[in-house]
């Protein structure tokens, strides 16, 4: 099976033009008098999953076996780095590759032969007028952010290492099997090869394909075609007529086999000063065996396995690992006790170095192990940021990783190739820790660090992106735009700054431009979760909940599961729709999936407190959020809200004021902190201070609609200054024409002041510009309802549900309108849904009471049929005492005692209060009398007499008559005052049947 290997360069064999003129001896590649050494790097598994390769590591392993089995290198002279084993000595991160190159420089002697083999990703980026080439180490990012970051080996650096090695008198064989999987396009392939050619002009170059081609790999072979046939050719299969392999012969062999076997006619290239120069002497037996493999009659793996080697693999530390110092050092690394304390890895290393208790080689290994442990997690965090992940860890994590790099720098020489990159990374991590926590008071420091990082590397796109984030949080949108554009210019395909351009416009309420850039980000990265989440937030802010949910769920589809941020956003979406039950489920699931998501803590706690569901739990969540991110102004302001609304003592107000002031000082762009403080002053009856606080929020945030909305709410609710309230609501709408809270506040203001026509004009205009927002129709329904126009209200509420069938707020309002229109069955059906969505606000007993009250009104008006329907639906909604007795009484007065008795059976008498039990047994007695149920009548009346000090004596007499005690019954009735037998009074208390029984006993 053949696969596209998206390599832009596969197996580039570069040999410096200092090869000896004398004919080499058999199996020497080329002739060498010194030690033969090798650095082999093979990376298939990258820390960024999108960079995963199929056979790069297998190709490196194949070349290593060739050197061991055929060229007879000693195992201890081969450094083998791979991403499959993340141990300190063998992990193929950038620091590991550079460290191995440094070791080569230190150990290589004149006349030595050095092999440098790399199989993995390669890439190029444009630098003004030319391109720079990179080899991607295992910890590279997938967004071409190579300037100023770790994770890559610059070809320029590699060329300098090669130059230094050859200058020392050594010979170098450089084999680069570099691919470009994430960015495989023809121009990229061409530029990458051009970059390598420019860097190694004094070498012989073996290229896997032409500049306008791709390279391929074979599932059947388990290797790339080029690497596979390169090894066979070097073993002798390329030699034509003698035992001296020439460059020309190897090149023709590669061309013939790779071109013919690859489906796309991959054409390898050989560029050297002298094509006829002898590359190496060939062992006839190896030549014969390799040619058999070409004929597919044997396996290259079996061939190499059958050959003896100079060593069986990597050398081990052996007894060195048993050294107590090294063991303690390794234990400290495993426990992540890197540099704090006397028993930390750093302290153990420094002590061993100062006391010279270990050989230099062991000290070098310890040094690198510590460097690797400290730098790798920092690089992973930077990659995480670069990829634009929705959920970054807290600011303290960035601080800790910056500290790691600080220790790394103390362990590195001043001229180390990676040093400047680590300095840049350290500055970024320190700056972003401030940005991440929104610690506004330290923003100047963050800005200084990022600008300093740009001085070190002006073309570091990820630094420009971070500066854009900082300026955006400061509301300096023009400056933010400049840096996002610069990042996009440096890496045109990087989705993160493109997405951030959208957010920059979103924060300015320019929805069309924001949408354009979010979709542009998706065009470059179709599964980019952040852009999908942002599009969901954009539609949610306009009240287009269905469109928002589609984007949130689309984000989930790309990952195969609902991530914590998706769960949190869905929770907010359903909360806005009024489906509180489902919102709580999503918030809880998000919290379980990511216990460090402070934004979810705030959303969850707000809901628990606002709906009075569980205030204690809401407070606990707030405290946890503040502990996680102590500088988030939202946390302090939200906790101040809790103290203001539910003060535990007079000191609560003082504490709340301190928290509001802290939030404002830390982040002057957080509008609610000013508003919350204003409401605190209002509660303390300090209206001047309250008004000043609201206005200060506007002064700090003159372009944000929320600041004006908060002031409008204060004017309306606290000062009853409707004129100024209207003005501020309209100011909010002027800043954001889709800002629904301002519309709601203004409509409520108009409706309460009998200005419904102004509400209707406002809302019809809103519907015209946004007909996908159910809130708009809901507000229309509220306006019609306040006019008493139930039919139009019903139509509007129904329209809100037609737009979004999950819009929970519409069901409750629709139910009330249907109730007013005497559509009781439909009203109950709508209210059932409202209860299901929000049982905390939509109280079943309250609506049941409304139905009963409505039934009694209708009964008084003589509309008995409508009254019965209302009573029935009340019982259907909630079979409680109120609904059951109301319908039972209705049936009783209609001489439908049997039906009434069946209704009463819905009740659990033992759960009723004494007063209600009294009424229950009184009604039960009446029904039993009408039905001639002697036993029930006797039991019910006896229960009634036990509960009531003055039971109905008429019912007692009727029960006696039913028991056959007619004379006693008559005596009882004659003892009563004649007023008890007033016709009108009897009709209000007893059914027609009961009245007839009374008259019969007391004519």
C-alpha cells in the first residue's frame, strides 16, 4: 500500500567536498582513520498530534541499523534521539538535538567521520525577501511560529555546526529526511529545498524529489521510498559493474527505483561537483544480498538482522545509575523537585559539580536531564498558547514555567544557540502570566517584557499576537489590530491572530467584521475550536441562540466530545434562553471536566445565587474561583455582590466596598464593578456616591453599552428618573444595536408608563434588523400583554418559539396569555414546559392557584362550563389540595357527588394541615350524604368533630338521618337558629340535593 508522504525533502544526503582522493576500503563510507560517530534523530510522534508521521522514526532506525551492522560503528558512538522515548537522554526535543550537536563538537577529533541523520518534519518561513529553513523537533508547534520559540533546529545553525566540525578536520555526512506535513504545498516544497541548497552550497546534495513534487512512503515497505532505496544503494545494489560505488551510480539507482515505484513518479535529484567520484567500496556479498532485496526475494530487515554489529544498541549508564548521587538526582526529577531546597535536582547537580564527585560525562548528563525537564513543559505551554487552545491554564502556571526557564538559562553557556530563544520564551511567559490573570496594575510590566522580546526577535509572530491580546484587554483596539495584522503577515496561515482580529472587532460590537475574520480563521483551520466557539458567542450576543448552539456543537463534533468550554458556553446559552435546569447540568458537567475553569465557577455561582437555588454553594464556588485566580476582577466584584445582597453583618458592606474598589483598580475596564459599587452605595442611602460610581463606569468605558445600561437601571429602579433612564438605555443601544438587555429595560420602562406604542415602534425596528432573536418577539408579547391585547401577545410569544423551540422564557409568558384568553388546556401545556425548563422561577402551585382563581371568577360570572375547564386543568397541572377541593366543590354544587368524591381521592389526607383536614372532612361528609354512603358519612363527620370545636351541625343532623336516627336529626335541626336555613345562605354552602334533604327534615 502506498501513502503520500508529505515530505518536501526526503533523505537529503550531503557530503562535504573534502573526501579523500584515495580509493576507500570496503565497507568504509568514506575512508576514515579516526573514530566514526553518529547523531541519528527520528521523529514520528510529535507533541502536537497534527504533526504525526508514519515512518520517519522507522527510517531513522533503518539508517542506524545500517551504520551498526554494515559500517560497524560502535554503539556507544551513536546518539539516537527519538520522540517515542521521552527520557532525558534520548528525547528528540530541540534542546536534545542542540545538546547532542554540542556533544559532537566536544568529542569529535581530526580525522573522525561524523554522520548526522534527521528524519522528521521540515518547514520554511519567509523572512522579508528570503526564506529560512527549519527542522522540526518533537516539541515543535504546528503553526509555523519558529522565530523566538523552541521546538526547531534552524538550518543556519545546523550549517554552522557542520562548518565547525569540518573546520576541526573531521568529515561529515549529513542526511536530512525532512518533511513538511502540516504545510504541504508545492511552493513550500520548492522553498524548503531552495533553503537547504543555499545553506549547504559546499556539499553534495541528495534530494528526494523535484521542487514541484511531493515525496511518498509505502505501507508495504514500512518506509519512505527514498530512504529505503538509499540504504539498499549504499549496501551495493546501486553498484553497476565493479565494487566501487560512484555518486552517479547511486543517483541513477535512486531515480530508477523511486521513480518507478512511486505512483506520482517521484524524481530524486543528485547534485555534486563530480558525479563520477567514488563514494565507497562495496563488499560483493553485501551487493548480492541487497540486489536480492531489490528483486523482492528477501527483506531488508532480515538482511540487517542477520549481520553482526559492533554493539547491540545505546550504551547504558550501568553502574552510574547505582551511584547514590545520581539516584537521588533522578528521584528528585521524578518528584519534580527541580530547584527548590537542598535536596532538589539543581542542588544535587551543583554540589556534585563543585565537589567533583562525578566524572564530567555524568555531570553533562545530569545537566541535560535538568535542562530537558525544565524546558520541555515550558515549551509545551507556549505551543498550547500558540495553537490558540480555548482553555489555557491559570496565570500561576505561566509564572512557574518562566521560573523553569530562568533556571535553564543559569545552566547554559552565554553562547548557547538556544539561549536567546529561551530568553524570548521566558519574557513571554512572564508577560502572559500578567495578561492571563488580568492583573491590570502590572500591565505596563507585561508590555515592557513583550516589547523587549520583540527587540530580541522582531519577527516572532506569537509575541505580536500576545501584544495584541494585551492591547485588546486595555481597549486599545487600534494597537491590538496592528499587532494581530503583523502576526498574520509573518505567518499568513496561522489561524490564531486571524481569529483575534475577529475578537478585536467583536469587542467593538462590529459583528459583521468579526464574523468575517472568524470565518477566515476557519478557512485556514476548519476544525479551529476557538473560532467556532467565538462564532457561537457572537450569535449568542445577538440573541440568535439556535445559530450559537450549532457552532458550539460543531466545535464538539470536531473533537468528538463536549469539552469543558463547550459545556460552559452551552450552560450560558440555555441560561439566556431561560432553561435553568439544563444550564445547571451543563455548568456542573463543565466543572467536573475542568475544575480550574474560573469562568465556569462565576457562571455557575451566579445562577445558583440569582435563582436562589443554593446560595451557600454559590458562595463556595466564588471562593474557589478567587483562590484559583486571585487577580480576576470579576471574582472580587461578584463576591462583593453576594455580600451586598445577602449581608451577614454591617461589616459585610465594608468588605464589599473593598472588593469593588480592588476590582476597579485592578481592571478599570470591568463595567460591572462600578455598577455593583453604585448599588452598594444606593443600599447605604448614599445616592450621590451611587450615581458617581455608575458615571465613573461610563467614563472608563465610553464605548461599552453595558456601562450605560447599568446607569439606566439605576435611574429607573432607584431614582425613578424615567427620562434619564430612557436616555441611557438609548445610549446603550446606540453603542450596540443588538444589545438586548437595553431593549428589555427600555420596553419595561415604556410599558409601565403606558407608552406601549413607543415600545412597539422600538421592537418592530429590532425585529426588522434581527428576526432570528426570540427575545425580540418575547418583548413584543410583553408589550401586547401589558395592553391587554392577548391575541397579539399569544402570536408574538408563539413566534418566539417558532424561531427557537427551546426558548424557555416564551413558554411561561405564552401560558399566562393563554390563561387570559381562556385557553386553559393550552396554557397548562405551555406552563408544564416552562416548569420543566425552570422549576425555580416557574412555580407550579402559583400557576395552579391562578387557574383556580380564574375558575372561581368564572363561576361567579355564571360561566360554569369555562370554570369547570379551569378547575380541571388546575388539577391536571398539580393535584394538590387547592386544585382538588376547588374541582370537588364545583362538582358538589352541580350535584355530581360521585365525580367530586373521585377527585378528593387524589389527596393524601395525612399530609394536610389541621385546617385543611377540617375542610376536607366537611366536604367528604357532604359528598357521602348526597351519595347515601352511611359508613363514609359517619367516619368523615366523626373526624370532623375531632378536628373542629364547632362542626357543621346541619351535616351532623343529615348524618344522623342517614344512620336511621331521624328523630335525633330533627331535634338537632330544630335546635338551630332559623338564620341557618336562609335560602340564599343554604345555596352558598350546600348542593341542591343536600338542600332538599335539609328541607325534608326541617320543613
